[in-house]
C-alpha cells in the first residue's frame, strides 16, 4: 500500500528515508520471525544441558570447581591443578573419588588440565582452542586415555563430560545472542519509521 501511495517512487529526501526504513524494518522483522521459529527448536536439539541464561556464568564456574576437584583427587596430595579459592572450599563431588596415580601420569593429567582445559573453561569465547571443537576434543581425550592407566579413565571421562557441558553452554549463549540480537536493529529503526511517518503526515497535511 505504501509503494502504491508513493507511486513506486522514492521521491524527496524524507520520502526516500521512509522507504529505506520501511524495507529494512520489514526485512529485519521477517528475519526475526524466522529466527524465533527456528532457533528454539535448534536449542532444544543441540543444547541438552540448557540452563537459565542468566545463570550460565555461575554454572560454568561450578564446572570449573568440579573439574578442579576431579583432577586434584586423581593426582592425590601432590598439587592442586589451580589455585581457585572456591575450589578449595567447595564440597567434594561424587565423581571426585580419590584415585592416586603415579608421578608421571599425574604430571600428564595436570599439564593437560592447566594447558588445555583450564583456558577452555575460563574463556567466555574460547575460539581456536581444541576443546572448543567437539571433534578435536574427542580425539584429544582419546589420546589422553592412551597415555594414562585404565584406573584413571573414569576421571578422563568425567572431564570430557564437563567439557561437553561447557561447549553446550557456549552454544546456548551463541544461539541466545542470535535469537535476541536482531532486535537491536529492528526496534530502533521501527521507532524511527514511526516518528518519521508522523513527520511526513504532518508535512503532507500542512503543505
């Protein structure tokens, strides 16, 4: 109707701006409608560990504490993998049963935890890290199992599960930003369109 009203022309500067805003607002609205239809279903399928969005940082912190305890239990009293005060005071979890490994195996596990897993769990956007990619992470954990005795494979499995949950939380954050980020464009331009539409109507009636 607006295109018919404008005679399929953009006209003067105000009319041209209104037409451009109209096109962008309609396009962003359609884009947002598609996202609102598609992303919730995708999130249900891909994020089985989905949690309340506002609690994601807290949950990631709990995962780091749990991983601290698991590695510390496997390495015995030699050294804790991190110096996290929260991890020191947190109660032991069921999966962190003490399985003391030899010094060489403890060094391998601790080195992996400090160099690979700790940065992955601490970074909010761990792009480029091997554990951020599910395929590379699976290969890495398989390699780690070959370097450690069978008695500690349960510990490796627990760490792998923690990484998988952390990846899913990151995936949830990514999808959440897509689900709501389009509004940053759509809402301000919609208000601008309404305001300039009123200005256009007043000027048309006046002149």
